[in-house]
C-alpha cells in the first residue's frame, strides 16, 4: 500500500477504538498514544502492531512537509485523553481544530447510558 506523506492512517484497538497517526516522508508514523505516554515517531510495523492499517485521508490543504514538520515539533509531548489524544494530534498537525470525534461519541454513549439508568430507577 502506497501511503501519502502527511496522510492520516488508523488501526483498530480493542475492536472498536481507532488509533491514528501521520505518515512521514521516510515511511514512519508520528502518533500520540497513551501506550507510549505521548508523541513518538515509529515504524509503520510498530504503529500497526500487527493490525490492518486503514487510510483515513488528508483533511487539509497544508503541504505535506508542513504537516509532518508540525507533527515532529510535538515529539515528546504528553498524551491526554481529554485534550491531547491521537485524534487531537493529527488534526492539529493538519492545522485544523484539535477535536476527537471518538471521544465525543464515547462521552455521548456514557451520558445516554446514565440517563437510561436514571429513567429506569424513576419508573
């Protein structure tokens, strides 16, 4: 599979969470993960950890060299679930608002679950 420099790629973790990173010009991946305690550059094999790699696209108009340079400037930055996870990181590197759709979705599911429990207790 020929990957584009600056492209976002992902792998499934725990069956449902997608871990994402950015492809570099040398074929490595820059990613932010809890497992590595922050932003690191690693081989594609290390990033995928035996899982199938999915191409998730190139969401900005920034040149690939700028995206990769921005990503590398964050090497060593700490991981945080709420404001600096892998999704926040790749979007920020692309010059986009650092958001995490997966986190928003999970929080929504938790809220719906709690409301469901509360509703059944009131009945």
